[in-house]
C-alpha cells in the first residue's frame, strides 16, 4: 500500500489557484516588471552607453544662466524651455525649443558649463518611463488608457503574493533557518527552489510595488472623476503693469534665471531645486521644482522672472492626504528618493536588483506553470471523478 503523504485537497486547490493566475497574464506582467526595472536605472544606462550625458568636472556648480547660454549657443535661434539637475555624475539638461518648431535636449557639464552634446527630446529615460508607465499611449486629457492597463496589474501581483504565502508554508524559514537550494536534483527542482527563495527574500519589494501600483490606479480614477487629488496652486500670473516696456518686434528682456534660482532655493531650505521651467508667455512666472527637507516630499515655487520675487511657494508637507500619498508612493515605486549622491545610487541599485528578482520570479513561475499545473489539474480532476464514481460490490 502506498503510504506516501499527499497534500490535502485544500492545499492542492490553493496551489492550483496560485498557478492558474494565468500564463498569458503573467507574460504581460513580466514585460511590465522588466521594463520598470530598466526604467529605474535608465539614467545610469545612458551614462554607461553615452559619454555625452556624463558630468566631467568637479567643483562648485556653474550658474544656471551659463548652462543655458552654452546650450542656446549650440543651436542658434533656439530658446531654453527648462533646465534640470540630476545625479552628481550626470550632465545638466537644458530642453530647447528650436527655430523649426521642434525640440532638443542639450547636455551641459554642471560645473564647467561646457556643452557635452545635443540629442533627442525623448531620450532613453523618457522612452522607458512612457513604455512602462502607460504603454506609449497618448495623453489627450486625463490619464491615458495605457496607464490603467498597467496599474490594474497590481491586483494579480498582490493576489500572487497572498496565494504564494499560502502555498509556501512557513515561508519565513527561507530567510535564515532553512534556505534550501538543491542543485543536484534536476532543473525542475532547482527552478522551484529559486522561485520560493526569491519570493521569500523579495516579499517586501513585491508588496511595495503592488501597493504603489494599486495606488496609481486609484490616483488616475480620482483625478479623471474628480479633477484633482489636492487643491492645486492658485493661478499665478504676472500683472500687466509689471510687464516690460518694449518696442514692436523687440525681444523681451531675458529672465533673471540665477536670481530666480537663488530665491527658489531659499524656499527649499534643506532641500534642492532640481528643475526650472521658464515662462511660456509674458504673463507666466518661472516654476521651480525640487526635493524638500522631508524625504520623499517635493516643494514647488513660482518666481517672478524679472524681479526674482517669490510669488507662491508650497511645501510638500502642506498637501492633503491624497496629495501626500501621491508624493510619497511615486518615489517609493521607482526608487529615486536617495538624492544626487552615493546614497541615491545605492538605493537605485537595490531597486534594480530586486526588480530583476521580481522579473525572475514571474519568468520562473511561468516555467513552473507550464511543467506542473496542467499535469496537476488533470490529476485533480481525475481524482475528483474517481471519488464521485459509485462503488461496486
């Protein structure tokens, strides 16, 4: 008589529920997780493959006006639309509006203010973010359909975590007491051990990605239905009386960029201005965006382009509950909250590593599914039929 212990029908059913979350569905989730993993280090990938985006010199940062002058000189007739500062090892970026109506991105050394190069207005980080975040679908008012198709995948991801914890009994033992990785019992056994170990060690990360991804779904629905997460900034415009007097055909005086940056930085005490967006019309202020004193929160400031007067400023902590959730959960999802130095790079490295583990979990789960689930389902159905058959004397 066969005395081999068998799983209870309930445990087998949970295993099948976990496995039947859907192979086609998980191929799509794998695509999202892998592109998201690449997007988390997209600037670093650019740094590796394109010398033009690297910061060369070290020392005190050059004035913003010098960065803009270097970029505009490389494209005669162009106008700077924004300037941004990234990690310490990355060149500053100046987005240019070209004379022919197109756009370009100039890379300028943030210390020496020398031009490193000019490239597409949609570099690799922008492409990967759009591919992962909303499947390159167009923004035509409200959140695009691709955003919803991506964010809704947080539901099966979280469902897989729950069913996986039920299937893998006492999964916490994989951390220290029983980390099992059998290398001499065939590919199927090794693949299963890798899947369980990876799932246990990356549980915190999968939950984080699932919860933040689910928030993106809720956020889009709230904004599309209600119009905003939080009361936005008041309409800030330059008074007509403050507009500079000029003759017909004469260009307006340039904005006082350096003074505006200094004024904005003063309101970001303890933080860092990471981008300046310049006026589109004579009535628009300069918009400054950056990190605040509190980690994960961002500050915004509107500055008069000619007097450098701060017209409006809002700390990240002044937002309501929904606004705070939006500010906090986005950087937690992408892993870009460590600042411009070594800490920020280390956090990105952790997110990249666990993103690869998550992608491996999904891929290995698909392989395990293809080898085991069909057979297990057939066996369970056959057993159910035998159990329902009438007995004969």
